[in-house]
């Protein structure tokens, strides 16, 4: 039994949270797609920083680009866009067979634009045109400016991976922006059938921070450790079903619009005391994506338990959040704190990238 293929039968896509020229040129990505049904690829500045710093396939191109009178950011884009294009080409058959519901590769706008709505819109259009593949997703962070940009980009027909979501409030705001963008597009007489979006809800970082707050409280509070991220994801899935199965979305669905799928991100377990599949096994179900780093993907293949779980024990998820609230943990505020920290991490990785290409 191939567990990744079994997950796909339950309606969930597994995407690889990694991309490099080694994965492409050495055939590893092709094998993931062909043998294991991997249905997409996600990237971020940290992934590309690691790939370029340690990848032998970048050295000649980087030396050539450093001789050209262009910016460090332009050199970075000229290095990674061919990788994104190659991955898109490997996944094009998946995209075609799924009629545009799978087979995507993500490329992120510069973290420096996180609070610049107009700059984000312009960069997303430019990167989308540069990759020139139907199955590219442009990643935009879910800051207030990013959410406004997402609405405009969806109205423009650009498919988006919304990144750095850490709370139910952020996820709700993004879904509402997606629907508004689709409504604007439909009202302008433009087709909504070719637009695709995922909302990437980060999980392990939530447990890491919440657990640290619980550790400072009493013994009963510590019993809630390790359960917050999965509870949040399950509650987000209930909200997803309520929104996209509703009358509100029915008219758009009738025109061929797709719901905005939830994507589970940051799914590598950071606490060694927890299961290595803590953010995989409890969150399997239809119309979802789980993007896995290499080690977590290997663990799922080796010993994962595959069954529909994403809509299990919703009462327990609600109880987890009620318990957190009783102990003074504001999950909306924690989400904002985590998003700020996540942006800072991406800015640092991006700065290191630009230093390498300067």
C-alpha cells in the first residue's frame, strides 16, 4: 500500500514543501509525482536560500549573473524562476488531469512587500507573467495589505497561495477576500473557472508558542499542550464547509468557481515528544492540501495511518479553544504575533538570499 495514494483517495492532496535544482535534475521530484502522487510544490525564501547556498547546480549561473549589471533581487529571480517553471512542467499532467484542481507550484512575492498593497499586486502580476505557466500560484502573505491585494489579484484572475495564516480570524478574512474577488470578477463578465487559491494555515508554530504559554500556567493548563494547532485546523475546516457549501457561494459555484482550499503548512513536528505525523494523520479529508517537508513525507510513507479525520471530534476542538480562552490565551492575538514573527523569518532568509546574489 502506498499511503500517499491512499490519502489522495480521501480527497486530500499531498504537496512537497521543498524545491531545488537537485530535486529536479536528479529526478527526485519526478519520482515523487509519478510514483507517490505528489500533487504540488511549495516554496518560500528560506527554501530557496538553502537550495542556492548548498546546491552545486547554481554555481555557474550565479557566477554569470553576478557579471551582469542587474540587482541582487533580479539575479535571485533569474535563478529560481527556471526551477519553478521546470516543476510546473513536471506537474502539468497532474494539473491537466485534475482540470486545474491540483498540480500547482508556488512562488512568493518579496517579503519586503508584505505591507504594500500596490507593490504586491504589481509583483504578483510580474512574477505570474515571468513564470508563464497555468499551474503557478503566487504566494502572498495574509497581512492586512496582503488581504486587500489578494482580493484584487483574484479579481484579475491570478491564482494565489495565501501564506502565513496563524489564526481562525486571519483565515476567515482571507476566505472573505477570495469570495469578494471572485464576485468582482464575475460582475465584470470575466470567467471564474480558471482561478484557484489555497489558504495556508501554519500549524507547528502555533503549538510551539501556545505550549510555551501553557507551561507557565498550572498543571491543568498543561494538559492542553500539543492540541491547539490540530483543533484550529479542524475548526477552520468547519468554517470552510459552512462558507463554501452555503447559498452565498452557490451562484459562484454555478459559474464554475472553486472554493478556496485549506492547506496545512508548517507540518514538520518541532517537539520531539509529539508524533512525527501530528499535523498529518488528524487532518486528512476532502478539499484539503497538506504540504510536507521531506522528512514528514517519508514518515507518512513509512508508517502513516490513513483515514478521514479532518472533521472528527469537532466538539473536542471547540473544547480546546474554550480551555485556552478560560486561561487567558487570545488566539487571535497569538495569530498576529506569529504572523509578525513569520514575516521576520522570511525577511531574514530573503536578505541572506540577496546577499548571496549581490
